[in-house]
C-alpha cells in the first residue's frame, strides 16, 4: 500500500493533530469492520495511532486500489470511542 501526500492533504489531514505516520498506521492496520465504504469513493478507518489514541481517517483509493490519498484525520470524540468499542466487540 502506497500513500500519496501533497501540500493540501498534509495541511488538511493534520490540522487536528494527527501526523501522516499515524494516519498511515490506522489505514494499514484497519481491522473489521473497517475500512467502511462511505460513498463517493471515500473509505473510513478507525484505529489506534502511534500514541494509542483512537483516530479516524477518511481516504480515497486510486483506481489501482493500491494508492491511498488521506483527506481527513482526527482523534475520535468520547461518544465516537464508545460507539467504536461497542462495534468492535
């Protein structure tokens, strides 16, 4: 899996304090039920970043299915963490 970063997605995806490395980690280590298809070619993965914090990453896949373009990454809210824990059981 390859990640494509440019000035736009670096700024946009990291504005909530999630590093590119953390976003990549979450996508690469996604476990069921993730990734979830969110429509319009967007995928959602939730997992733990390097610091152990739950992170949500929204991304696009190139048509080849091997290149990931992260468009959004942020820590989960407390309510989202509770939903994630219930969903993962």
